C-alpha cells in the first residue's frame, strides 16, 4: 500500500489546516486502520490520532485532543486530519500510516503500522 499525504503548509498560530491521506491509484485502504504521526525538528516521531476501518472509533494524543479531528470519507479510502487552534508546538512533519485489517492494539505506536506515507510539512508561526 502506498500512501500520499497532502495539505501541509504555513499558518499563523490559532489557524487551521486539513491534512489528507489517500492510497495510490488501484489500491484501497477502506478496510485498514489508519493513523497520523508527526515528527518535530530534532525530536522523535509521536502519535497524533488514529481511526479504525469503520470510522467509528478514534483515538487522540492528549496534546491534540479537542483541537484535531481524524475522519475518513464515505469510501473509507481517504483519511483526514482537521487541525484547529494550531500552536507553534504543532510544527512538524506529519505522516499518515496504515495498519493491516484485523490488526490488534490501540494504534498509538509506530510499530503497529505496516505502511507509511512520505510526510507533509506543517509550520505554525506565532
């Protein structure tokens, strides 16, 4: 599965951005559990949000809870990360990832994911 993340950019603190993650043509992730991670400069990659294959179960890092929303479209093949009330600490390279169907676990750990996108950069200026 090849994933394509997009939607990053530069925004002022307090602003919003929506990231998208789509599987490449001829592939689909509608049955996969999906997640977003991020990596700030000189820091390790950290969990941001996860959503199950049906879209009914979501999990968030405490640092983004109440500000970010993960969702997937009607086909289940595109996953979004709506980011609001952005702060400078949200500046990072954001990655989407996919877990095989029927995968166990909460989806908050990097090692739980089988496929990764290339990352999209988000810069928040204060």
